C-alpha cells in the first residue's frame, strides 16, 4: 500500500501489524504500572519485607510503565526511532522470562509460571509485529 493510499484526510492510518505492536506495548505498560502500584501499596500498607526493595520495584514498574505507554503511542504512529528501544526491551523480557521458565519448579505458583510464559509469548509476538511492519514500510 502506498503512502498516498495510507493517508486518509492527512492522517496516516495505522497498519494492522503496527496496531498489534502498539497494543502489545500498551499491555506491557499496563502490567508494569499495575505491578509498580501494587509494590507501592505493599509499602503503604506496611506489609513489605523490605521497604527499599518494594520502593525500587515500584519506581521501576511505574517509570518503565510510563515509558512504555509513550512508546506504545509512538509505535502506533509509526515512529521509526522507537523500534530499537522497544525491540531491545523485548529481548530483555524474553531472556528474563526464559530464565524464569527454566528455573521454575513445582513449588513455583501456577500464576507465576503462566505469567512467565505470557511475558515470553508477548515479547515474541511484539518483536515479530515490529519487524513485519518495518519490512512492509520499506516496500
């Protein structure tokens, strides 16, 4: 599809792969934001085993969640410069999920094991969507 066909009323329509990638990044952003807020809630309730660790997790989750929310918007708009950082995050996420999957045992809660697999699958799906969209954009 040419750029002239893509432009509708001066606004570029998002391609299906780009929309999928943007949605996947938004899901990751929401998960990190919720995790960060949960860690902050643990501190505020006074039930944290280590306040420093919980605050660090909260800051990491909220900060990275906000960055990924901005990245989701940039991906949906087709900004090429955001692909590198988003793909790098996916590689880190897939590697971490792979290590956690390999290290999980029968004692690991089922919800955690499902979360590891979900993170790994989301990373692969998002990376594939970004690569396919980039390839289509070059045509």
